[in-house]
C-alpha cells in the first residue's frame, strides 16, 4: 500500500512513530478531557433550565451549542497560553 508521494506504508508508519512525542499525546488528552467536560456541563445546565414546549428545547439546544463553542475556544486559548509559557509546546 502506498501513501502520498509513493511512500510505502511501512516507511510512513515508521516516520509517524518517530515524530510523535509523548508530551504532545498527553497535552492532547488533557485538552480533550477539558473540552468534553465543558461541553457536558453546558449541555446539562441548559437542559435543566428548559421550561416550555418543544420550541424551548430548540432554543436551549442552540444556546448550549453557542455557549459550549465559545467556552471551548476560550479554554483552548488558555491551554495554548499555559503550554507556551511552561515550555510544553
């Protein structure tokens, strides 16, 4: 099997494993856990606040998506700043 630029799969896999750093994997896992926590908490909070009929559920879902997206972007900025200042970039 060939990957881009006619590189054999074995060579590609070797290159990928040699270029990966454990620090990058750990920071990615930490960030994904934080993002998931933000999304779950915002979704639950908005879900518990719903009052009214089906139209209120739609508005609440839209609000949850907007708030979660904004908070995830802010958290990503905070993590990027933290990792940059601590030298973990």
